[in-house]
């Protein structure tokens, strides 16, 4: 055998297995469409949920669960209403002439609760804790303990608190409290436990525990004695500071160690240690969950695209297909999956099957190197080393090597037929 078949260089022309831009687009458009649908659905769900939660207990919101009505009524009584969303602003506003309304005290960290308590405990002002549960009552209202929650219903005050007696029946309920001090005023009981608790503080200040926020909602203010009770609780001082805890508050990352809260030694020194914030700390939690969902969707899409439904099944085609079209289609499938090993195996197997009868080898031995290679070498009068690598060698490393292998197999078969 001449060296022509083993040394021929691959053709540089574009082969039929090369993928066009249109084919590439067809392959990825399904996945891109699925990702786009997921993104749109995520944005829609986030918008709906954001709309549903917007303005809850916010004195600037006219939504159903907002508190703009009570804020406007307070302003009509010459009581100023200021909204803050950071601990620094809330603690700095505490004073004898201020009512500090804390919406969602359970959302505060241990350090925030300690600092807020230090600012309000001796301020001689009023602090109204709205629906404060077990995570916050112990720190913000040491004279009480939070118990289980009950339904909100029209309840009578059953206490001597002037604001409650004037308001009369109101929509109260929610968290129930157990007072630990004898001078606490308990109102609107539910199964013997109050849902409104007034705790006296030093220097004529007090803390009000409100078990449910319902009397502050826009849609509940005109029912029962809700408006009267809300205005008297919040309007006892000329200024109202409405604290809406926010995840963006820098103080939320201070002192959050594994021990929970801030070091007592730091509190005594009066200093503060800023927690170092990484990139993920600056990303809203909703986006992190959205990214996780997209990652899960991508994994599921990859599994879907790479699924295997079982072995191939031979099916009789309803029409005759030209051999060239079938060969080209199969080549495209091999090219799409980078299956050069399978393509090379198919080419070598077909060549061995065709040349075996030409060199006097039985069909059962056509794929045996020990039988076929010596017979071909004897037919061509060449050493069998190169033939063994050509007919039974390793898979090509790239497409160019596969094209070269194809040319060499063709040349070998022509030489066997003409020798």
C-alpha cells in the first residue's frame, strides 16, 4: 500500500455537517423561550406580591391595610406624623413629647431591640408596639410576656384606662399578653388575657402593647370605637414618629453573630461595630430566591434536553430516502453531539466489512485485527502496522482528523479493489 492513503491532508472546504446560524438558533430557541417565560412569570408574581403587601401599616398609604386615615386625623388635631425606616432615626426621635409607633417589632434584630429599648425606656414618651410577639416583647417590654394569638373581634375594654373607656367596644384581639408587674393596665381581654396592655415607665413615660394592628387599618377605622382608641393612643403627645423597620437599615447587620445579638461589653462602652457587608448582603432577598428558581429551571431544562427515552427502534420509512440524504442526516446527528468516536467506528466497521471478502477473510473474522490486518497487508504487499492503526485505531481527536480518516479509508478500499 502506498503512503498516499495515510498521509493525505484533510480538505479545508466546509463539510455538510457544519451547523448554520439558523440551525444553532433552532437548537437554543426552546431553552431561551422557557427562560424568558420564567423571567416574565417571576416579575409578574413579584409585582403581584409586592402590590398585595404594599403600604401595610404605612401612614402614607391609602391601601386597605395602610394607615393614612389615622395619620390624617392626627394631623387635623395638630399632631405631626413623621415616618422613619432606620433605627438611628427612631431612637433619635424618642422624647417626652413624642409617641413612637413601632410597626412590626418582631422584625428587629436583637441589637436593634436593645438599642431601641435603651432609647425609649427613660424618654418619658410613649412607645406603641404593634403586634409584638415573643421575639421582641421580652426586650422591648420587660414587664410583660407574649402568649398565644386569638381572633380579632369586637371586644369591650373591661379596664380603667381612660382612652379605652372612652372608645368603648373596639376590634381587638391578636396576641395576648401576661403582665409581670402589678401597676400594668390590662384591657380588652380574650379568655382572661389582655390584648392591650399599658406598662408605666420611668419619668411619666409608658409602653403600649397592641395585640393586633386592626384598629389602625384604613378599612377598619370607621368601625366600633377603633378611631377613638387609635387617636387617643397615638395622639397623647404632639409628635408621632412612625417606625417602619426595613431590611435596608444598616443597623440590621450590626452584632448579628452566632451568639445572637450584640456583645454586652460593646453596649456598656457605647461604641458600635459595623458588620462587614458582602455583595450578597446588598442584594434583596427576593432576587436571591428568583436566581435560585432560575437556576433550578435551568437544571430541569438541561435534564429535559438531555433525556434518553430508550434504545433506538428500527422503523420502516413510508417513503424511499436517498442514501446521500440518510448519510448526511446521520452525519449531522453525530456532529450535533460531537460523537466522533461513533462516526469513526461506523466508518471503520463498514470498510472492514467491504474489504474482508476481497482479501479472502470470512465475514465472521472481518472485525478481528489478528485475521484481517495480515490478509490486507499480504494483498497489498505492505507492513501491517499502519493498517492496524487505520482499521482498528483510536477515535479521532477533532473533526479534521475524522475527515482525514475518511479519506484514508476510501483510499485503502480503492487500493484493495485494484490490487
